[in-house]
C-alpha cells in the first residue's frame, strides 16, 4: 500500500475534528463535527468551505494552446473569451468520456482543473497531443478551495470587493487578502460561489481567515456529494465513464454549437463521428435520468431498475438522501424507451 497524500490544509482538517478517509490517493475530510446533513443544509443556507486541493491544476501555454485543447474536447475553446471559464470533457475514439474538467482562459495561458482520480491519465492524454509550441505545466504549488452558498459572495467581497461584480463562469487573477489567487465564480453544489486557487504556502492562513467569518463552516466530501447529486451534477467514475457518450449522459448542452455537425468547426475531437451521429439521429439505447425515492431509504449506486412488469431497464449510478429535497435522490441510466415509465429498484 502506498502512503496517502495530504493537501496543504490537512492539519487544519484534523484540528477541526474532521473524519478523514482515503479518496483518490489522498487523506481527505469526509465530514466534520456538524455531520453530513447539517453541513449540506449549512451550504444551502449560508457558506461552506471545501478543500478540493486533491484535484489537478494545469497550465497550457503557447500559441496553439487553445487549438490543442479544442482537439481533445467537443467544446469551443478557441473562441473562449479571456476571463471566462467553460465546462468540458475529454472523449475517446468511441465517444466515451475520459474525464470532465474546467477550462479557463487567462489570456496568456489556459488554466485547466481535472478530477483527482484522473490526473495522471489526463496529463498523459494532453501531453500526447502537444506540438512543439505548446507547453503543459503541472501546478503543484497551489491549493484549491471552493466557497459555496448564498452568502459566499458577501463573505469573499469582504476580502476583495471586486469579486462581487463577477458573474457565473467569470474568472480573474486577483488579490484576496494580499494573496494572488485564481478565482472563478463557479462550483459543484448548485449554489452560488467561487473556486479559488491559492499558493500552497498561504492556503492554511487564507482558509483560517475564511472560517473566522460566522457564515462559513468547513464542509466534507459527504455533503459535497449530496449537494452535487441533489442538483443533478455528475461524478466522474460513477455517472460518467469511458463507455458513456455525452449524448447518453444527457450532456448535450456541454457540446458547443460550433463543434456540432452544422457548426463552423464541426467535429475534430476523438469520437466525433459517433457523438455527432447520436445527436443527429437521437439513436442511443440508454440515457441518464434523475430519480426520486418514494420511501425514506436512499436507492444507492448499483441498484438495478425494473419497470412495473419486472423488465430490467437500467441501473443507479449515484444515490443518497436529499436533505433539501426532503426525499432520497439518485441518478442512473435507463433504456431510452423506458424513460417515462414508473419503475422500482432492487439492490
């Protein structure tokens, strides 16, 4: 067994009484003293602070950086304005999803954030496509925090008023409490908020500053999962994988119009023929759907789905209690012809 990695904020989590668990090769906080449900509700009501430093942070520099990234995703990267961020996903030759990620144009470089469990493969995937005039830099000296919730903007504006003027998917390199940070107005909770890349040697002090505000509480991976699931956001390796195309995953909104069959830069990404044909013909055998429970018990990942005639029609890929929904929430894949059917599950 290899020793678990630690984020620059690990000692703070232990000091705060976090329950630590292995996650993507790191020792990460799954919950704090509040517990998962109260952490979830606090994020919905005020502001939650998440340590997501385990995720990969990358820079792509060079004249053709945008072209390189666009060749790997079905998303418009070439025309991404400076100071804007966009959701994207790497695809393989079969149209399956290798990972989902965020891409930001900071003018002189692209800033890319990838999932922790996919870091090594994503780096290798990008490196295999690099021309001589593009450089990939792996950022290892910065932590990553997410401040999420309806009071997140109010809190962060106390450190830097300019963040209040940012809108969804805006991104800036800006000083927060005299620390140069990469800030985007985005998140993974369904709430307003920010993701903040901060120098590793300043991260603990910066995080302490944020948690000193009455509105802010540390939030662990448990509530991060229930928050994202309650608002229908996918988790790679569960709701998305290499066998699932963006069309099957109900991520058609993430495929830029300019990259579709009738667009100015149609195709040009791995698996384009398959994905674009699925868009045109709508011929997919399964689709990702949201599910709500009729009892108090959550329907968990791996549960098979059946229609009322006991025909197996799909499987659950994520499931948990929905603290704000007031009922269990799940997502999964069902046969396309069965999407409008009521169904039962068997775990």
